[in-house]
């Protein structure tokens, strides 16, 4: 892949986390209150079934097990832990916890795929986490042990899913639509009993609620995950994981535009930090300098 095509693909892949930032506005304007797990289920299961019906391709052999694992990691556990953390960590702490994902991806990539890790990756992680903190962390934030644990579980699950997706690739008989669809279905099946046990189905759904769920299905899930897995199929796992930082930037900007939230100088500085982290994570490694992180240097 040429340098220009790689940059183009990176920019296209960034559309997914940018659109994911709109979920906050949708949830506040269009979805029933106190039903985050049901929203996660709607994002996963119907979206996956639609893609499977469109493609009509079945996994073969070992890929039944592999796609089931990827679906639970990338969708099921991730969605559950994400919404649990969001419910128990006020002041944007959930976003701050989730921002650890690129660091986890760096170590897992090195361990599972022998992918090189360099100083740029660690500097990018520092800039990104600091930027997210400036964007979302409030002085009144209160730590919740259960929320922290579930948030770390969610981000670790997604990180492992990203690395395994890169390690395994996808089946030769599947295109991106079917590959994405089956992961969403397995993730949705994982979520279904949890939703029924913890929340159930919301009563008295309005037209606005239905519109919100349709947005989550077709834009927030089908479109975004196809774009996301397309990028992951062709780009380094670390490059894709750092793009996840843009979700918080998008959420803050959209909250300012549509929900009347404040956007101060520190938040703008945080957004700049996020952009710097993405830039650093995609800079070429200066192998000629001879600098290597101990135990994590480039091969």
C-alpha cells in the first residue's frame, strides 16, 4: 500500500469513531432513559442479522469458533463493559478509562503478532490520554471500583479483539459485510440474556425512540463497523486503535453544537492533544537512529 493510499484509508477509517461520538447526542435526544444495555443489544443483534441476510455466507470450519470469539470480544463484552462504566463513572471517567486501549493494543500486538512498538506509540498514548482527560474529566468526578473494573475489562476486550482480528484476518469466503455481520450476531447473542435479566424491553416507545434505534443500527453500527473492520483489515492495529480517541472529540463538539454544552479552552487543548497523538502514532519509525524501547524495540 502506498503512503498516499494509506493516509486516505486512515482518514476514511476515522469516520467510524467520529460518528460513534454522535451516539451521546442520540442517546440524550432520542432514546429512552436508563436503557443503555438495550441500546447496545439493538446496535448489535439486528445489525448483524441484516448483514447476514444480505450476504448469506456461513463461516466454515475453525472460523465458527474464531468469529464467535471476535464477536464476544469486539462487540459483546465491549458493549456491556462500556455501558456499565458509563452508568457508574460520572464526569467522563469512562472515556478516560477507555482511552487506555491503544497502550493495551501495543503490548498485545507485540506479544501475539511480534508487531514492532516504538517511542512514537508511547508518546502518542501519553498525548492521547492527556487530551481525553482535558476533554471529559470533571473536577467532581468520583471513582467507582466496579465502574473502573468494567471499563478496563471493556477496553481490554476490544484491544484483544482488534489484535486477534489483525492476527487471524478474515475467512477467504467472506467479504467485510458478512465478516462484520457474524461478529455482531455473536456479540448480540452474548448480550441478549444480560439485557433481559438487567433491563428488559423499554415500554411505550415513541417515534423519536424508533428513529434513534434506526440510527444506531444503520449508521452507528452497520456503516461504522464495516468502515472500522475495513481499516483494520489493511492498516496496523495500533494505527486503528489510536483513531478511537476521536470519539471523545466528536462527542464534545456535537454536545456543544446540539446540546448546549460548554466547550472551554482546556477542552480545545485536549482536542489538539488527541490529534497530535494520532499524528504521532502514524509517523514512520526512525530505525536509523538506533533507538529502541527496552524489550519493545523494533526488530
